[in-house]
């Protein structure tokens, strides 16, 4: 399992449903990993094996995993198959999966637990919608997502939490720096066990705001969507 304690910052590229062979070739030729940080590329699953791990701080991440371990579940990929293919990280409970694929906290909990059993680090995504934010339900929403989707086996060494406000994803909007720091602080104080967890921020992170976000005291890195598709932009973010 990757030694998370070794890194002060973790940057995860989530390509979502984007990319093809020529995009990958160009991207991996130009990618410049900074050895002080942990960099993870979550490509679509058919391209996971294309990542050239030419730097010990560059890792491969999946965007999802099956809640099932094996059997008649057409189209699924299990945690043990990801391990068998040297995948070290896996996103779980991304808001797009919760919204479009009916992923529940219970699914996220089982998937994360299966990943931990295979020594893969689940990146457990949580975040409030705009409606929840406007109704002052951010704390309640995050608290129940954490309580129900983080398995008992998760500790700061084998799991990550990513705070991604749903309203900030792909919109160009972000919470203020104070708000981000406060929410991360809240997450780390939901329970003593979360105090040492690394918590990443995601939602409209770009090269123009990544430095100030990453420098916040309670932020341990970023989960980047759209901006990670431009390798020059991503190189700047991780530099
Ligand atoms: P954007 O960076 O495009 O807002 O997406 C964030 C995200 O969903 C990363 O998982």
C-alpha cells in the first residue's frame, strides 16, 4: 500500500469519461511528476494499464470499483482485479456516481472496505449540493455521508477523504478559502479517528487557484477534473 504519510500533498487527476490512445500518448510524454508530491492519474479503466510509472511518486487510480467480489455481475471490475493490475487508488462515491448511477452511502462503504482489504486506497468523496448549502445543511450532509460511507476498517493510513461540493464541480465556482479550510476542519473533527486523515479538496481546481487551496492548513491536496485533462495545466498544478 502506498505510504500516504510520506507526502505533504496529494494530487489526483480524475479524467472522468475522457481520453483516447493518442491523448494518452501525448499526455504521458509531457507529464512532469514532482517528486515531493504524490500524483495519481484516474483514467477510464480500459486505459489504466497505459500509465508509464516512470516515477516512484506517480500512481494509477481507478474511478470506480464493483461492490461485488466475484460472480455473475456483467460489466463489473472487482477490487482484487484492480490490485492484480497494480492499481493503488480508487475513487469511491463521486457525486456523479451518486447522482447518475444511484450510488448510496452503503455501496460506498462496501466498495471502500473491499478496496482496503486489497490494500488499495479508497478516495471517499463527499460533498453537499447547492440546495443543501443554501439550507445550511452542509454539516449535516457531510456528517451523515462520513458516518455511513467510511467503513470501520478505514484509518488515515489506508484511506483518503475528498471534499467536493457538488455545486463547485465543473462550474468554475469554488467556496472561499476560509470556507474550504473550515469544512476540512469540520471533517477532521467529526470523530477523533478522522483527525489524522488526509482530506483533499475538489471542485473547479485550476492552476490559478491550486496553490492557495493546497497551502490551506487543513487541505492535504486536490482532486482535479477538467483542468487535469490539459497536461500543461496539470503540470503547473502539481509543480
Ligand atoms: P472539476 O475540477 O472539473 O470541477 O471536477 C472536479 C471533480 O469532480 C474531480 O473529481
